[in-house]
C-alpha cells in the first residue's frame, strides 16, 4: 500500500518561499543580462567557420573593383593582391561604446600571415600607407591604427597616417609565418605585441576626422589605395576587459576581487594563463588590502 505524506505550509512560509523564488529569478535574470551584455561587447571573426566576415556580422567597406577574399582549404581568409586604387576591409561595432578613457582594457587580436604588403610614403604633409591594417576607433573619434608591411609594423593615432610623432615603427620580417598581433589599450595608452612580445606604444591622440570610416568600431583588411597586400588570416578578436587598477576608487575589497576574478577568467579562457596561474592571481588579489577601509594606493598619477 502506498502511503502519501501530506505537508502543510502556512501562508506566512508560503509567502516567504514565493518571495525567495522571485528574488532568485531576479538575480538569475540580472546575471544572465550581464553575461549577454558582456558577450555582445566582444566581436570576433573566425575563418575556421568557413564563412566570409560578411556572414559573421561584419560590414564590408569597398572602394574600386577588388574581387575580395576567399576561404581557402586551410580554413583561412585568403586575400590575393588587391586591385590598384582599391580598398577592401570590414568593420563592426560592439554593443556598447568604445571609450579610450574608460576604466577597462581593450584588446584586439589579429592572427595573420603576410605574403605581400607594400609600404609607401608621400608628401604635403608627409604620410605613409601600408597594404594591410587593423584599427580601433572609439566613440569620441580617436583612433589607433596598426599598419603591417612586409618589413615593418607601424602604430599611429592619426587618421591621416602622418609620418610624425603620432606614428611609431618597428622593423621586422612579417612574411615568415603566421603572427599574432595584439593591440591593447588601457590607461590612455596603446601597447602593441607581436606573438606576446611588446614592440610599440603610443598615448591616446586627439579626435580625428572619421567621416569616411565612422566612429565606435573595429576594422581590419586592406586600408589603402596607395598600397596593396596578399594575406592569410585565421581570426580577429576584440574584447573589453575591466581594468582592476589599484588606483581606482573601489567601493570595497570584494568589488576589487570580483574585478580581478572576471579579468583572470577571461585571460585563462583565452589561453594567456593556465588554470593554476589564474587561481594564484585571484588568491593574491584576495589577500591584498586593495579596496579595504583605510587602504591608500601608491604610485598613482
């Protein structure tokens, strides 16, 4: 014989459980919203999906009669020599505003092999152009552009690609193999890395005339009618990460540790640190005094 036990819940307890269930639902919705918002603030192109950037939400910017790239058998985006006086690149905007002044770290990565990318200079005023490039433009029309030719890499804050103090150059052979180029912006400065080796840095420049390009977007491809390029590209990633600087005004220690945890998790997932190294970094943050009452940050400018 089956025995059924009846449980009676009084109205007070029932109301409490309903309130608790509603609170949990609200928390889940908030967390989900934050995760989705954070994901939408990241944009990417992955050639291993065997589709062109257009099919992954990127908008093409085309000048001239260039036929454009193809996906080759190695799951890379292959772009043969661009037509003379032609431009062919893509752009995409994240869900939120790109702001070089925000307390966060912006990072754009491009995994690329250069077969050919010409570099040209011209005058009045003196400027430069490379075939392939990638760029981050913030909502205030400030820009960082990376131009890659066969023998050098340049970083500039000038939309006119001026050959002055707004540009820095690093001499290197870019044609030997695939290279990972990472442009990282934090605290009003951009650092450029090649295969995780630091090579160049520039401070944020003045707002530029971005009429043809627009603002608040990331771009990659052949930028110049003066130069041309032959390239193979496997992926492009753009991500926003919170800046966990000790000099920030933290509400409490928990807020600081939460920031470090989120940033470290992203870095572990992207392969910069192992799980063990990530755990050590979070542990160090938890043991620090940053954000605690009475803590005074040092070396802050």
